[in-house]
C-alpha cells in the first residue's frame, strides 16, 4: 500500500502508486467475486482501508483535480467491496460430517499455523499484480543510456514495476528492449512497467517503451520524449516535444512551449499490434493552467518541419552524442 506522503515532490509517485494499488485490488475483488469467503473479504477490506488512509494522508499535496479523481475511484472500490461482502454473507453455510476418530497412537499431520499478519497477506493483492518496486535511472550527464544501465530492471521480466528517471542532462535514453544484430525482423514485447515518473531532466532525448500505465513528468526542459501510455501528465516543463500514443487526452499544467506529435510509425511497427489502442488522442490536450474557451498558448501540434529523425539519432554511436544531440533538441524560444 502507498505510505503517507508529506512533501510536494512525492505527489506524483503517490498518484502512480495509488492507481496501481487500486487497479490491483479491483482486479482481485472481481476475480474472486464468486468464490469469496468471509475471511478473504475481511483481509481485502483491510487493504482497502489502508489505501483509503493513504489517500486521506496525501490530500494536502494533491491537486484539486487529482483529489477528485482519486476520491471517485476510491468510492467505487469501496462500493465494490461492500457489494461482495454482502453477497458472501448471504451464501448458505456448509456443514461437515464429523470425522472418524483417529486410532490410538496415530497423530494427525501437523498443519502450519499463520499469524494474523500472515493471514492477511495470504489473501491480499497477489504480488504479481502490483509494481514490485520502483527502479531508478538517475544522476547522469552527457551519456547514452539503455536498460543495461538499470541493473534491477529486466524488460523481459513478466513482473510489473515502476521506473523513476531523474536528474539527467545531455543524455540519450533508449529503453527499448535490445534487438539481436542478426535478426532481420523483430517484434518487441512491451515492458512490464506500470508507472513512469520523470523529473529534473535537461537537454535530453528519452525513447521509452510503451506501457499500460501512467507517465508523470516534472521539471523537464528542452527535451524530446517518445512514449506510449494509458495516461500522460506533465507539470512545470518548458520546450518539450512529445511523440505520444495514448487512448486518453494528455494533461499539462504550469507548462509552456510544449509540442505534441504522434508516436513514430517505425517504433510502433516493432511492437505487437494489440498493444496499442485503436485511437491515438495525442492532440486532445487538456491544459489545467488555461481553463478558458480560447486555445491554450502553452502547447501546440509539432509542425512537420520540426519532426526529428529519431531513427538517425538512435543509430548514432555514443562518441557522436555530444555533437549531434543539440541538433535534435527543441530550441528555446525568445521570451
């Protein structure tokens, strides 16, 4: 369960953890709806209560919009739990015949006992449904980085996890799964990431694997970001070009000079077709800093002449990075 948070810098991580935990609890409740017992329902009720407490503790640092979203989702989860508890309580109780007495001298096999905490965890959300951990890629400058630079992250692993990318400048980050040199045609598998948090990144290009989760960015400046995701939120960022595949409109707040373009076709073709939704709504941007009927001055669609050749930059050797990288980055506009 997400722990209570007290700082503004942790708001984004709380939000992604909250969504992952809520989603996993919902999946578990739905999957066990028909065979739910009173004991397992009680254990899951404890997990739901912990999630509610974490939301209450985080209220002071969440934006008004996030508070409404989380509160509505929390209420729906609690309503689902109440429905299942009522259903399980109405089920007829089973009766069992008395077992024959054991012959003298023969003891029944001992059964392991569980403490209260162990009993809860036995019925709690299956660990494979929750991000096992947040991996980190941070504190790099003037480097070409790949998944090999995150020792704990294995993109071929089936377990789900989150990733934080922080404190980078003048870097090329390519987190696509490695492709064998002798393979003519390759279909990449999506990464098991369910949440991606990016903060304090300057003058860099981030080519990220598509994920069925959320991407939250803070303090990104003069960067190119390439990603496919379920939810995209960007805060306090300037001069960023985003190549995006998303089924719901991206959200920006306290941003300026952000440009959006569709996810590159050459990258999309490398992943299974079923991974991407049918509709890409990258251009349906919501600007929470411009709640007016007029067009927002803080974002635009990327003009064709400004679209960079990502295939070329990804094919460059690391030795050419310092020279070539500035050619592909957004140019700071005059104030």
